[in-house]
């Protein structure tokens, strides 16, 4: 079981310290979420900086809101980050659900799923080295891996789950163990029905905080999910003891997760040390 670390978004300045500590520890991945109308760092820019500050750890968007972005430029940005990181970049994608994000980007909330499918066709074509269109030539750089960086999809709706097999390499399972079994069954059946070989990579998530950061983490989660009717549910689901965290990791492993990304919404980089001691 690989254990990744989800980065806090409230203070971009601390991310370098978090990343260096995680790279020196037992963690497999650094995850960073995405929003537009929110006080968070832009994830591709931030992960580009962190790529230069680290040597081995994967750099993963969880999830990048692709429909907010123009696909040709996104393809170029992702391939560039993939090359500069030595193939350590993983592109986690989702559609998002905030109307204000789409208003700010000038995109249509109602067609975000269809737009993501159209974008994926462009991304795969660009990464394969084919011309962008009949009038426009290829767009470089070539990614490290033929066909592009690893792509994971997050989401809960049938169309989102189907994208894993149609376009992706795995599933970002941002759900508690009690929900996860049915989602994974759907993803795996879709994978098989599309004739895909092997199995999708399953990346699960859990919100955690230890010690003095618990209250700050709860406040950060409440703020982030304030636009939903589930803010208190998310706050109540925060794992705050080593016993709770280890138990959920075991549950997720039993369900078939290949990796669990522990998201800590507190800012103090000492959380990296505490979590490294727990999972190491």
C-alpha cells in the first residue's frame, strides 16, 4: 500500500517545506486540489515549483478542473510538467460543481461533462504527437510516457466513472469506505467491458490531522465545503488519531486501493513528520 500526502492550500509559502519533508519520508505522492474562485494556489504552477524542490515523489492533481481550461494549452502544460519532473506528474481530472468557478472562467456548468470528454480527445491527440488539426501542426513537448502522463478521474456519477475506462488509467476515489465498494465495482466492470487490460489504479483519499492542528483543519474543511450542504459531515469525518487513520487505511486496502492520499488541511509542516511516523 502506497501512502500519499495531500497538501494544504491555505498558505502557498509552506508548500515547499511540506514537499521537501514528504520527499524525504515514506510518502509516494503529493496531491493538490483545484479551485478557481477560492484562496488556493493554482495547482499546475504550484506542482511545477514543487517538482524542482523534490527528487522522487509523484506530483498529482486531485482533481484539476479541466473544463475550466483550454485543452491545447492544458495538454502543453501537462506535458511540460511531466517532462520537467522526469515523469513524476499524474494528472487527476474532474468536472467540478461550483457555479462561480465556471462563471469566472466563462465556461458552461451544464455542459462540463461533455466538455471534459471533448478535451480528453484533444489531450490524447496532442500527447501522441499528431497534428492538432488539419490546419495546425503538432504541439510539444512530447511527454515522458508515450500517449501522455498517467490520467486519473474523480467523480461519483455514472458518466464520471465511465471515463476511467474510456480515457484514463485509474480512479480517484474521494469517498469513505462505506461508499467505496459500489463505486469500485462499477469502475472495474466498465474497465472490463471496454476491453482494457490489467486493472485501473485506485487512489483513495482521507482527511486527517494530528495534534495541535486539528482545530485549524476542521475550520479549513468547513470553509472549503461551505458551499455544499455537507460541510459538517466532512468536518465530522476528519480522522484525528493514529488509530482512526490506520483503521481507515486498512479498510481502503481491503477494498483494493493501491494508494491512500492523506489530506491534512492544517498548515504546519510538522504534520508531515507526525504522519510519516504513523505510516512509516
